[in-house]
C-alpha cells in the first residue's frame, strides 16, 4: 500500500481526499465511496468499482466477525444504494 499524505479529520468527522488521489480515481463531488473496516485499517473504495462478488465477500467477512445478521446488512446496503 502506498501512502499519499496525511489528512486531518474535522470536528464533523470529515476528511479531504488529496486532489491527485481524486483525479487518479475519478472521484467527483457527489460520488459515493464505500467505507470498510478490515482489522485495524479503514479502507475507502469507489462504489462503482466494486463487483457484486467482492461486496458480498466483504459483507460476509464482516458479518462473521461481528456476528451480524447478514440479511439485515444487505437490506441496509440496498436502502443506502437507492438514495
């Protein structure tokens, strides 16, 4: 993994993604990012780039670790995606 810089978290929990990173990945205002937690890492990924299989794997792993109802998680993800 390559470090692109250090960002500061605002009082509202917001961060600014560096311009070079936004340009490289085509992140535009209003675009959506998936926020995932993997052990002690916070990962951001453009929603458009996730395959359904990858999303399913990530949700399943998270559900197993946290003992979460996977059906409820899927329903929540569908509601979010429809916004």
